C-alpha cells in the first residue's frame, strides 16, 4: 500500500492517537466493534527509540492486521532520529507515519517536541523532510494545533504545506488554550482555505461528539475529514454509524474483554492502573455505577474485574 490517504473515501473519520489510551489492546477492541478509516498508535519518542531503552517502547508499536491502515506516530526534535524511526516504521510494516507537532504537555515541550515545534517552523520543516527521507513509499502526515499562544495559521500552516506532508490534522485550539475552551472550528474552515490547491488533506480535531457531529463539522468547514479522540472513551462502537444504543450489559461485557486483552498483551510491560481511566468511562450513567466504579478502581488484575462485574450483573 503506497499512499493509502489517496485511496480513502471522503470524509475520512479516524481515531486520534492518545497516550495511555489507544494502546494495542484498546485498538483491537475498537476495530472489532467499529472500524475507523485510519488508526494511529500512541505517540512514541524518537529519542527513546534510538536509546538503550528502545525495547521498552517497542510494545507501543505492536499492531494487528485488522487495524490497517495503521499509522505510527512519533514525537521528538532531532531530525536524524526521525529518519531512523521512519525506517523502523517501514520495517515493522506500518502504512504511514505521523509527526506529533501538537502535544501541549510540559515534559514533551521541554524536549523541543510536540507543540514547541510551532515556535520553530524551520526545524518543523527539517523534521518532515528527514522523516520522508527514511519513509520510502510511506506517506508522512502531521498533527498540530492552530498556533502556540494565538491563531498562527497564516504563517504556521504555509510552513507545513511547503514541506508537502500527505495530510495535516489540526486541533482547533492553541497550545495556550489546552482543552480549557471550546474548540474553534471556524479556524479549521480558515485552514481549508489556506491549504486549497496544495494537494495536502486537512483534517479537523477537537470536541467532536460522534460521527453525526463529525459529518456536520465537515459540512461547515469543507475539511477532508475529522479525527475523533475523547469520544472513544467507554465507547468502542463510536465508528459504527448504525449503532445508536449501547446497553449497560454490552458495555460491561466489552470492558471485561478489554481488560483481559490488556493483561494478555501488557503483563509486566504496562501498569494495570492504566485501565482505570477506561473504567470511569465504561461504568457511567446507570443505577449502581458509582459503587461499581469504586470497586473496580481497587482491582489489580483481570480476574478481579471479571468477578466484580459478574457479581454486579447477577444482582
């Protein structure tokens, strides 16, 4: 598969990469119950992959064939490491590579990565070029924000377009806004205008509730697609447009399945506590949810989770 982006029907609806959320276990569950057009890995450190700690990070680059097209997302600030990671992505059989230029977390920014690259446009261009140099036939895309402290699309977006990535996903907030204000989707419309004629796909991201909302935002802005993130919490059925209702029992059954898969794939590799943020989302909006959730927060393994859920359902 050369440039899979060109083969996708529009609008494109894809799953956002989220650290400690969209790991291989959760992605397997998602593609089983509703398949996004594109799936991304959690972001992985380019510096880490080129250090003695590489083996610990390889678990974040595991994927199954059912997830295709699957894109590896990397973050960092050293162009040479992006070239090496791109070669690794080719070797591992990924369908594409995405560069994180939007993460607002302090420890990522301190490394000159994520949204810090908005302040260093030339370096951002070098990183795209370096990634392409190692990517062979794989398409390279970028995920970013509308600006650092304010809307900088007029300068930032042309800088990215010059480097000719296959696609740019834009989170409709600045770094400064984090997620504290509603996403400003009128800025996605502006981005579409700026990118017109470039041949680069523009996807919007931020505060998208479901596929209907995503379709509405495509209509409003003219973007090529939408990336959905937090709406996936507790809802692996998000990308199934025919699934309107999910029962309590369905949610709990899939939560147990998700937990067992997490344990199977990541035992002694990832902290079981990562599953707790999922329990908050799965166990919500029904009588007895709070008490059940509190019990689940104390669990240490899949067997305990299964027993607690079985006890709850038998009441």
